[in-house]
């Protein structure tokens, strides 16, 4: 913007900036997943803090299971959207190939765990041999109690939770590293806002130039 008028080429530059970002549906599904995962870990922590035989503990467990299954369905929708409709911006040219490979491996690992965690949790519940609530439904007993098989799923669920925390931590740390150390637009690719530090700096520089002129 120069003297209140749009600078020629600014619109095309804005379109190029948008091509550096994921599409809005992908961004929405990503942050919905973040919310659901937060609910799952929060409910797991809360249930551990209350007596397991109380009604409150049962309600918290229902919330945990429901959030887990919703995460599974959202993950499936994300994969279908990603494969058929999503716009996936390329990595920055300055990003080393090894770092790109690590980012992809982290992403694939997150997808895998987001699918496996609800499954191990569900079968751990089913082999408990008791009815339970899921969403708004009362699920009847589908399998006879089997402590030996159930403990395998419970242990797998607990191990998966720890692995998920580790991958999420790496994912978040990498995003913050790009934001505050490298100061590139990698984090902005998945943020709902279209503004980015790089574009803000460029806009300020253009404004300063126009003021001088």
C-alpha cells in the first residue's frame, strides 16, 4: 500500500503467500485434532486424580473415550481430505532434506498413533467385559472378560500415550524453533491467521519507504 493506493504486484504477492499455507479445511481439522487430544490427556489426568469408583470418574472416562473415537474419525477425514483435496505447501527451499525427512517421519508417526490409540483403548474396554458409555449410547457387553488380552491392550495404550506425547513435543518444539529462531513462515502454514512475521516485516519496510518518498 503506497499513499493509500495498492502497489502494483502486491495482490499477486499476496496470492503467492497464500500458496505457502495449507488450505483452510486442513487447518481446521488440524486444530480440531489438537483440541480433542488436549481433552483426552486432560481427562486421563483428571481420572487419575479422582477415585475410580465414583460417578465423576465414570463421566470423565466417558469423555475420554468419546474424544478418542472422535479423534479417530477426524483422523480418517483428514487422510481422505489430504489424499484427494488438500493443498500441501512445499517446504521452504532453505530447509535441509534431512530436516524435511524428519518432519515427514514425525507426521506419519502422529497419524499412526492417532489411529492406534483409540483402537487399543476401545479393545482394552471391550475385553473388560462390562457395558460402557460412548457418545450418547450405552454399549452392551460384546466380549467375555479376558484379563490376559485386556492387559496387553491397556499396556499398548499406555505406551502409545507416552510415544504420542514425545512426538507432539518434538512437533511443537520444531514449530517454535522455526518461529523464534529461524523466523521463517513454517509455523504460519498451519495457523488460522494469514499474517506472518515475515510479511509484517516486509509491510513495515514498504511503509517506511513510502513515507520517505
